[in-house]
C-alpha cells in the first residue's frame, strides 16, 4: 500500500509524507541511530500515526513519498518549513544529545529536499536555483560536521551561516507572498486550537506528574509549541501587528519545555516549569482573544 491507498486529508497527507521522508533518510545507511529512532518516535506520536501505518512506512518509505504541492508558492513555503529555522534558532538550548543529532538529521533531510527542488524547471525559471543550492550546502555542512573537542566556535559559525541564508531566502522569497483569506483563516484556527489544547492540558498536569509521565507532559507541551512556531514564521500582519514576534516568543518557550532539566530539589524545578507553562498559556489566550475580533 501507499499514501494514495489511505483516505487522508491534505495536512494528514503532508504529515505522513514528511514522516516517510525522515524514515527514508534514516534508512539510507541501513542503520537507524538512537537519535534518529527518537526523532521517528517523536514524529509518529506528533502526527498520530497508527502502528499499522507506521510499520508499512518503515518497510517501504518510498511508497509514502512527499506530496508535491501544485503551486510554486506552496512549494517554497513547504521547503522553508523543512529548512528547520526553528531548530536553528534554538541551537544554544539543543546543542547536546539527543536534540543535537535530531535537528542535524532534519537539516540533512532539508538539504536533500531543497536540492531536489533546485533542479526543477520552476526553480530555474524563478532564478532561485542558486540560492537553494547554497542553502542546501550550508545545511549539509551543519548536518555532516564531524564534532571534536573544542569545536563549538566552528560549529556555531556554520550554524549561523545556514540560519542567515535561510532568513534571507525567507525574507526575499516567502515574506513577499501575501497570505490568502483561506490561509489566514487556517492560521487563525491553528492558533485557537493550540490555545485550547494547552488550556485542556493544564488541569491534567498534576495527574501526569503523579503517574510518572513527566516526559509525556514535556513532549505534549513541546509539540504545541512547535505548531505555534511554524505559523509564527509566516507574515502575519493581517492577523494583527507584530503578532508574529509574540507568537514566536510563546512558541519558543513551549517548544523548549522538553529541554528543561528537573532536579531532586523537593519539586521546586517541577513547580517552576508548570507555573511557566500556565503563564505562557495566559499569554496565548490573550492573542486568541485579539485575533478572533479581526475579520
């Protein structure tokens, strides 16, 4: 079976196809590393992929290949999400394993996808093939860099280079594309549903902690943050002035919850984390109240 054999909606198809592409990349050397396995498990949970489908994808990821967007605009927006600006902006917090190898794997995947698009007629006609190849090379340098003792400064320079190229590409090729009414409504719905998910999670925090599911709690909060971060990189002026910066700050705080270290300190660090989540939930709710009045 392949992706066409399942009755999936557009976003579901894209999520399945993206998951399959990560699996395909992980299997390219016939060995799945610990970091790659953690990334695969995380994505399967985030995208609600059932075990049966996951097994099929693991056996033959090529059958679930990327769903090609119809338009040039959709394609470069998708490519930009794959370039993982989110992880580039969090390099200081995720520069140790397992996160380091996880986002380096995603950079590797992004470079491959970008190169594939760079050779398409539309990329050549739009004269962006050179920019795309330069961005892919920079992402690859980060993904394949051989770590050694004291390499921090060199590695940071490579990451900064890749991030700067991605930002320039975004500003020149994506921010200039106005969001249509349907896209604006979808983004509003994503923000509203993310706020509701977070507010529904907060009353369950105590139960999750007492049942020893702290990692599940951190993962769930982080996934909500990841969703918010993705939409924050669009040009959101039509939803309210400067909302992108506010969303990015909220999304970043939530996304980094899975990196929070908890100590044997009588529960102080755990209380600090849960209180921070509650404060961010209030900030997100304030944004929701504002954007629901904008038509």
